[in-house]
C-alpha cells in the first residue's frame, strides 16, 4: 500500500543572530510525513527541536527552505497544524477548561452555538475532563493540563499535531498513562503526529519512524520502528530496539 | 492551615506595632510632654473626626468627585494609550518620552497653573488626579501587553486569530494583573493628587478644609481631615482589590 505524503519540509535552514555572525540552529532539514504516521524526532536538549516545530507550524520564519501541506506550499500558521508545548502553562489561564476548548473551535461558519457546546462537552468527556470543565487551569493537575491542551488543539481541527516533549515535565506514572492515551487517540482519529522527545523509550514505544537530530541541528539518521503494536514497554523486543537506538545515538558525535 | 495561621499572626503583629505606636503617642500627649495644641492625641483626633463629620462630609464629597472623575478618565485614557503604544511602534516612540517627562514636572508647580487656566472649580483638581493616575496605569498595562507569553500568542495565531483578536482576546486578559498593579498605585495616589489640587486653590474639598483649619490653628481638625483622607485612600485600594478578584477569578494572588 502506497501511503500518501501529507506534509513535507524541504531544506529548512535557520540561523540565530549572534552579533555579526549567525549560529546555525537548523541545518538543511528535509522531512516528509505520511498520512496517519507517528514520527518521533529524537535528540538532545537544545538541539533546535523546538525551533524546528515552530518553523514547521509557520510560527517562526526559516531563513530558507519551504514547507508544504498536501503538496501545496504554505507560509502562514493555521489550525491544520497545531503545536503542543512541554510547559504546563500553555492553557489560557484566564479561561476555564471548557472555554479553552470552546475558543479553539473557532468560528468555522456553519456551526451553531449549540453544536459547538455539544462538541466541547464531547471533547471534555473523551479526555476524561468532565469534572474539570468549569475549573481554571491552575486548579488542574499536570497530567490534566496536558490532556486539556491536547483536547483544545484537537478542537481546532488539525490534520497534523506537533508535540514538543509534551510529557517530559510530568511524573513517570502520569507520563506512561498519557503515552497510552495518545496512542489510543491516534488510533481512533485521522491524525498525523510529529513528536519531539529526548526519551529513547518513549520514542520506541510510540513511533512508526524515528528521526535522530544532532546538536548542530541536523537530521542525521532515520530508523524505521517495525515493532508490532500494541507494544509492551517492558518486553524484550522494545528493550532490544532501544539498545539499537542508543547505539545509533552514540555513533553520532555532538549528541 | 499553616498559611492561614501565618496570615493571622502577621495581622496580629501589624496590629501590635501600630497599637504600640499610637499608644505611645497618646501617652506623650496625655502626660503633657507634648501640648495638645501642637499635636493632638489620637483619641482627640478620633473625637474631632466624629464630631465634625457633618461639616467635613460636603468637602469630602467634592474631593471624592474629583478622584472619581480623575481615575475614570485616567483609566480610559491610559488603557487606550497602552493599547496604541503596544500595537504601533511609532506611537510608542512619540509618546513614551512625553509620558516620562509628564512625570518629571513637579505637581506643586502644575497645580497652580491648572487653577490659573481652568479656574477654582473641580476641573483643575480632576486634571491633577489624571496626571497622577495616568502614568502608572499606562506603563504597567503596556508592560503587561509586551510581556505576554509567546506560546499563548502563537496558539492564537495557529487557531487563525489575527493581530487585533490576539490583542483583545489574549494579550489584554494576560495583561490584567499588570493593569491592576497600576490601578492600585493610581488609587493610592489619587487622593493625594486631589487634595494637593484643592490645597493650592479652591472653594471646597478636603484640601480647602485643611488649609482653613490650619490657618485657624485648629490642629485637631487638620488631623481629622488627614484621618479621613487615609481612610478613603485605603478604601479605594480595597475597592480595586475587590474589583480584581471579581474580574479575575482565575488569579490566585490578588492581595495587597
């Protein structure tokens, strides 16, 4: 079966101005995402992963290179590509959880207010946030905040989700819980995911494909993740695969 | 529990210090160390304040009117100015130095000029209050708008919001804590502004009342006026705090 390319980035270059000279953050990055694919970018902290996601969502301009959705070049941000951050304060803190989600539904023409309310309630339920609907973000736990952030971004109706280490500031148990939750969500919805992480096990557990990024902002290696789903976090297959990944990472100086 | 306890003990401590201070003052006057016509005792001031309430009340209303009009106009003008300065770089470049300069001109010089230009009515007092209140509200609000978290504005942009929608739906609510900080400063200064305006020329108001009392060597009346001015200033501050809690229910730290 030939999978359709939904999103592509071609030769993305970005420098950060540092006095007279520019420091490269993203060096000639090209990548393609197939429809409904789950891709992880694995790399050390501070290697420009966050910058890459900001460029891919058109929130930041690259110095050169292009991005395309369905083969059409895009230049501005849009609800087709939503970004989830690591920080737990990404919810609009002045709005209740319900209003956060409701706001993201946007004003997409034909929907009546009643329908929007119904959709919000459905999302709250699907994300196990019924009780949290009327609470403000500061009253939620870390895991609930991240779930609410994902629920809100889905309300905007994206085709691609960019996730920037979304679970790395959570405690281990909540993190494992949310990893399973995200996989389940991905299985049930028509979503393409690009998930940035520095956690090897997380990448192995979640992805169809892993792209390794080095400290100079280069994509240095691609590894297909052929482990069958559902995957066992404690299984030998996964442990063997993480060992391979660790090997790959150690081959690349500058990681 | 512990936080509640700490807060109670803190309030207790404050009350103790204040009580000791006023007790000492009372003692010094009562014992005759300081004659009452130089410095009236706290009990005397309180008594005078209660007894002359009906005489002071009309003056108080005039001062309150100047404060009310002043804060309201300053708030509206400062909000609009901050939004414009945030949105348009040119406006910021032109207005910022003017704002700062306006704060360097001594009020004591400006107030008589206002009286010269606008007469002995309420207008020059309102202008002084505006002058005092505008700057802290405008500067604080501007800073709040400038410092909105980038993740938040980015998310709005991703949802397809334009610049104006981001300004009013994201940056303004995010800047509310800053706006209220400015408003608290403004509320505290506003009474002083109005009283200075009245002090330097007028026919009614707490400032006028104080000048007359002072000229009649009715020191206890001067202190009674001061008592009312302090009480009103504190009430204004509490009012702002109350409004903040009302408008920003998500904000945890709305305290003095």
